[in-house]
């Protein structure tokens, strides 16, 4: 099995987290979730120390949440609806 060390392992974690985020709505590319999680476990298990394992998991999380928070919404209507204030009268 390929041994990744240093910045290469952190980059692999970043990319794997980004791939796992593509499995969420609206894309639903579910096989990428499996690939992303398997790579995370592989990087975590292969780490020589707990500190390096935590750093690799942190980079996986950065990749995951960066893509999950910046990917486009399902439709333009849903995006417009979120930006407009509610039209319901405020309760007294």
C-alpha cells in the first residue's frame, strides 16, 4: 500500500474530504462518500502518532466543509427564497 507522508498525506485528506462532500445534495454522487471515508480511515490508521492522525482528519474536515458550504444550491428559486425576508406578519 502507498505510504503518504508530510504534505502529501494532508493534501490527500483535503481531496478525500472534498470528494465526500460531493455525495450530499444536490449532486448525490454517493460512491464518492465511500471513497472519501475509506481514504480518511486509511490516512488515520497509517499515521505514526495521534497528533498526525488528528491533523490528517482536520484537513479532511477542511476539505469536506469547504466544498459542502460552497457548492451551488439545487435551484435558483431556493437560493432567492433564503435571501428574502419572511412575508408572514410577525406574531405579537
